C-alpha cells in the first residue's frame, strides 16, 4: 500500500512556500494596478486572459467523448485555477505524449505506459482514485456470443482489437503475456488492429469485428454503468493484476507554482459539490498525489517486452 | 321454352351485356395501367437505388483509401458502418443489406456483418454467389461501378473499386436486398385493386342504368313489331323515345312504316268497299232494268184491263192487289235505281227550313233535341230535289239511330266550291269493321229492322252521281256523317 499521509504532509509544506510567493506577486500586481488606474476596470476584466491558458492534454484513458462533461470539467478547473484552461484531445496517445514533451501542453492525463517510458521528461502530478485505490486492471474481453473462450490461449489465430499501441491495459499487458510465451501479437493472432480508444475496443468486440480485445477495466466498468447495452454484448474472460491508474503528468518545464495549483484543485475536487458531481460522472472517487512506485509493474512489463523485441529478429 | 344450354353469352339482355362489357373494359384498363405503373415504379426505384447507392459507395470508397493504405481496420469499419448508424432516418426501401470491403486479393477486409463475413475470409467460401460475383469485378484499371444481379435474384450488388493513383487497393461491395421491390410491388398492386374496385363500384350502377336505357326502346320496338300481325296499330299508340341516334331513327322509321302500311290498308278497304258498292249498283241497275220492262207491261195491262175489261168485283180486287204489289216493286226498284237526272230548281236557304219543318214529327216522337245551323245565304248551283233527299235521309237516319232524348245537329255550309252537309248525333257508334258495309242496301246497324235499309244506299248513289264525297266519323259518343257536294257552276 502507499503511504498517502506522508505525501500529503510534504504537499502541505510546499503549499505554504508557494503561498508566500503568491503574496509577493500580489503586491507587484497591486502596484501595477495603481499605475493603470484609469483603465482599471478593463484590465481587471481582461485579467483571466492576460496569462496564457493552462493546456491539458486528454487521452481516451477515460470516456473523453462526452463533450458536455469535458466542457463542464474544463470550466470547473478554470474557475478553481483562476486561469483559463484548454483541453487538447488528439487521435492517439503518441501525439499527446509528443506535445507534452515539446512543451505544447502543460499537463496531460496519460496512461502509465507512456509515463514510465518518458520518466526523465515527465513528472507525476496526481493519480485518480478508482474504487478507493489509485489502481486499475486490464480486461480481456470476447463477444458475449463466444461461450468457449476461457483464456488468452483460446484466442490463437483469432482477430484481436487493441486500443492504442501506447496503452498499458489496451496493448502492453496482452503483449507482455504473449511475450512470456515467446509469442507476439502478430505471430499469435491472425490479425490485430488498433481502435485508438478503449470504448471502441468494446464496440469492435461487441459488433463481432474482433473476436477478442484488450480494454481498460476502469473504462469497461464505467461503460457498463452508462451503456450497459454495449458492454452486455461482451464477456470478460480475464482480469489482469492491478496496475497504477493512468496519472495526470506534466513535463519538467512546467512552473512548480502551476503544478501545485493543479494538484490543489484536483485533490480538492472530492471536497466540493461541483467536484463530486464531476467525479461521479468520471466514476472516480478523487485524486491523490501518488508516487512512482505505482507504475513499477508497468515498467517491468515494458522492459520485458522491449528486451524481447530487441532480441527477436526484426520483422520486415 | 328456352333451355339452359341455349342461354349463351350472346343471348344475354343488353341490361347485363352493357355492365359486363364496362366491367371487362375497366378491369382490362386497370390491369394494363397497373402493370405499366408497377413496371415504371419498380424501374424508378431500382434506378434511384442504384444512383444513390453508387454516389454513397463512391464517397465511402474515396474515404476508405487512406485508412486502407494505413491498414486501419477500425476506421474502415467505422466508415462503412456510418450508413447503418443512421439507418433509422433512411427510407427502408433504400437501405443496404450490408457493405463489404474486399482487399487486393479479394478477401474480406472489413464488413458491416462481421459475424457472417469475418475478416480475412474468402467471401466465396461463405457465400458461393461471390465466385460468380467477383467475375463481374470491373477491369483492374477501371473506375466504373459494376452492378450485378445474380440469377437467383435475392440481392442486388454494387461493386465499386477503391483506388489510389490508378491502383486498386480493394473493392467495396454493397448488397441491397430485393425485398423492397417486392413490397413496393405488393403495395402498388394493392392500391390498384382498391382503386379498380372503387371505379367499378361507381361505374357498374351507371352502366346498369345505361344498359336498361338502351334496352328499353329496343324491347318496345320488338314488342310493337310482334303485335303487327293481327291488325295494324295506330302509329300514335307506339311509344318510342324521339331522338336522332340509331335507336331513335329506327323508331321513327318503324313508325313511318306502320303509318304507310296503315294508309295502304285503309285505301285497300276503301277500294274494296267502293268496288263492292259499284258492283252492287251495277247489279241493282241491271236487275231494275230487267224488272222495269216487264213491270211496265204488267202495270199497263192491269190499267188497260181496269179501263176496258169486265167489272167483276173479285177480279178487280185481285188486280188491285196485283197492282199495289207491282207498284211497290216499282217503287223499290226505282229507289234502287237512283236517278240524278231529275230537273228541279236550285237548292236555296228555304229548302233547309222546309226540311226542318218536315222532320219535326219524327223529332218529337223520338224526344230528340234537334239543332241546326244554316250558313247558306243565296241559291246554290245544285238540284234541290236531290240535296233535299240527301239531307232528309241523313237526318232521319240520325234521329232513328240516336238514343232516346238524344241530340241531333245539322250544319250546312259552303267550303271551297263544295256544299257541306254535316249531320251529327250522339250515340249509335259504328264499329270500324262495319263502316265498309254501311252504304250497301238493306244494311242495318241494329237488329230492330226499322227503316227501309235503303236510306244510306240512296245517299251514296246520289252523292256518287253528283261527284261528291261521304265521310263517316264514328266515336262512342258521337257519330258524324259529312257529305261534300261539288257546286256545279264552280266545277265548270
């Protein structure tokens, strides 16, 4: 288990440091305000846009296709950060990862797999709490019409759907299981394809296009609440051990003050009604600061798969 | 009697033939129209379906190029699935059964029915029709759409090449079930049957009415024709609708034919009657002459004997009886042999008044009311003796033949060179079949035996000799004798 109390204490000390800084900024701001007094009202109104917006990259580690909810959440964050917030959504994890590395994003909600691969560039901000823990699983699903399949081994020569090549639950875990048997997806399955979203893996398996799929367990559970007619067309064959839940990360260039503000707002969500409502929609219990140890399991699997890939002769 | 087997279709009444023909016409028209409309409707539906499907297929095929080049099965699947996600908005007639993407080697790349057409399978192993279907694939370089209807026509297939840079990377197969065609066919056929029944419901009563209307005059005509034989009817009795169409003209011709026949028949009767009268006249004159010669001798002998013979009372009595008998014979013969040569003064107004005075006794004894109109002012160029005899005979006849307390009327007037004597009474109807014998001697209408039986014979003979004309008009409540005598001065 993770020592949450220790993290929280250090966070609190950091906060107090930041507070003194904020006070300093405020003094300067008051001086500036006095200088531009005739235009005070306009400047004040323009204040939120004066600073560049916080850019947060989103990936389909949650149900990111609910435009209304995403807008509500953006407004909530903007209100509490006292900054305008921009959400950036892209077709794949890789694009978000690249944007964050290049500094085109300040934060991103990523999968644990790309996080561990870019550990030297990224910093952990917060980890969601799912069913009271910052953990989740990967599900192996098949169409509900398939009554025979008992394990991954039964899916040899079948058509298999992955969500994203950079997803842990939707790709790496299955790849790791196969690698342990000295197999790879291309050798084990007759055909594989990526749907670029966990939800669409469920759809692909439900429609029968794929005979099996790897999906984020948290996303599947959340879909089962909102769209039971979709998940009921699939059957969970296997649940993986627990891994660290896809975390909020930032790059090394982001100002500590912004990181702290973001951490404060995310952690505070569980303590006000608007935040609780949003969390309920996300099917999450809240956010914690989390620690890197959570993602050790993913890192091990990534290393194992990576080594095997390097050992194996490259496919043309 | 008409046996059942003789009752063939052509023997049917027009009342049934006309509605039957109308029904047959309506049904034939409806069948021809319906067949044309159904053919057009289904052809249009097929054309629209192919045009729309081709347009949609080309859009889909173009969109598929990139995901297929990137081997993105999921996006390809999502693209071909799009039409099915909004299928609720589409008209069910034009919904594709399923869409299939075949890769370069004609195996399934993706399909909207993954259960039936799983990825990577050869479609010919799933549905044998694909062996034949794939033969219809357009040429490798062609961008044309191939439209395939297989022999067992359940489905219509559109094969659209997925091409990039003149290179085919796959084929889009769109399958359309034909059930919409059959359902459209049944819908159209059902509507047509309903409308036909509706039209028949309106037209049949109308045609039944027409049939009756057409049959009625023909039936009347045929009834009238079958009634010709015993005796000709008066043309006015035949009730036929007057019109200028064929049936109306037939009726008119029939009426005029009846009228002509009737005229001919009347003329024939007149000729027969006058021939007979002439023969009787000749016979009577011949007999009269033959009787008159010995009669004159006998009467002379009796007169001579009375003057110069013995005055034996018994003989005288006998001769006197003989003489009276012979005189009666002479009178009778004289009456038969009407002589129009008697010379007398011209007929004048006073002659009529005299006659009225003369017949007064008879008028009173029969309690008849007698009226007369005398339109004669001056003297007429006619011998008064003969005219008076005619008038007296006519009046006596009329008084005798009318009923008790009856009425007799005399009217004398001039009319275009004729003296017209018009005597009418009420009652004493003369049936038409007796008119022909009316003027023969010793003809009586009733069996009472009153009268000499020579009154009308004398009138006829006098009128005939004076070149006149007698007309008899007899109706149940009035009988009228009109004698027209041409004035001798005017004739010359």
